[in-house]
C-alpha cells in the first residue's frame, strides 16, 4: 500500500470509528456522545505525528458524525498542525501528550459519556464490577481532577499522562474519559466497555453494593480456562459496529 493510500485508509478508520461513537446513530450497546464534541485520533505511520479532526464546530458540524477526509489533519507531537490553514481540535493536548509519552499507543479517543462522567462527579472510581466488561480494567480506571474546565494546556496533558500511566483509560472528573490503545479498533471497543461498566456500577450502587472482582480472580479464571484477558475480540466487535453503520446507511 502506498503512503497516500495508507493515510486515506487511516482517515476512513477515524471517520467510521467516530460515527460509531455518536450516540444519535445508535450503533453501540450504550450511548457514548450526544454533543458536538469528542474526537478520535490515530498515530501517523511515521510515528512522530498523528491524524485528528480539525476544528469544525464553528460551522455547526459535529466532530464525530460529520467528518470528511479533508477535515482530518496531521498534527505533530507538540500539538501543532502541519497544515497551517487548519487548526486542530481545542483539546489536542490530550492526544499529543499521550502519543509523546507512550510509544505503544496507536489511537486515542476522548468523549463525554453520561455514566462515566456522572460517577466521576461523585468522586467514584470505575471498578471491574461485571464479568463482561470488567476484564478490560482489572485494576479499575484512574480518576484525575484538574478543576473546572477542559483539558487544553500542557499542564493538563501532563496530569493526564500521569493518571493514565501504562493503562488503557483515565477519567477526568466532571468532564469525560480518555482511552488509549494499540489500534483504533481497540480504543473504540474499550470506550464502549468503560461506559457499559460505569452504567452497571451506578445502577448496582443504587440497588445495593457494587463489589469489584479482584485481578487475582480474573487471572485465576483465565489461567483455568486457557483464554487471555485481552484477546482478538476488539476487531470483531468493531466490525460488528461497522456492519451496523452500513445497515443504517452511515458507512
């Protein structure tokens, strides 16, 4: 595949993945993003830059549902657009900070799902309370706080990277979630799993207690069954979302 075709394919992945997460499309098991906000990025093949949406909100479009290939721009690891006529999303520091700190990360997602954000407002860490989604986060999901507002300055990016560590996700108190992974397929599926887990935990807490499984419990189960805590299911689930997009005429 030529470099030009590879970039085109990555842009298509960003567009499709973004549409999957736009709640009015009703693609995922739980709603993820109802607002104009939220953004998906992927690392550029050259490694020292990434692809993310340009700022398009001013014309009434959404960052998730209304992207075209021309709206996706290349940005360096300091958050600077390499296409001077276009500027990146306002929270570009989320993406640039993670790509700079984590060479293993190939995709980053930031969205504002209801249940994950609500638990964060209450100061509650999202924990592995259910078998179906808990294995994605065997140690729970770190919660960090930078005070009122979004993640827009370098200090915010540093706090995010510190909270994320080597993990898959972090929750910014009162704001939303950030997910990082080795592929865009993984980040999409992890994003949905996190919100499903948060919803389960919130409801379980209302009905009684929401006791998490321990990492040891999970490791014992996977050792006994011979399966892995993270298998090849992410791409299969992403393809199912893609099929749902096609059925709705959105892909």
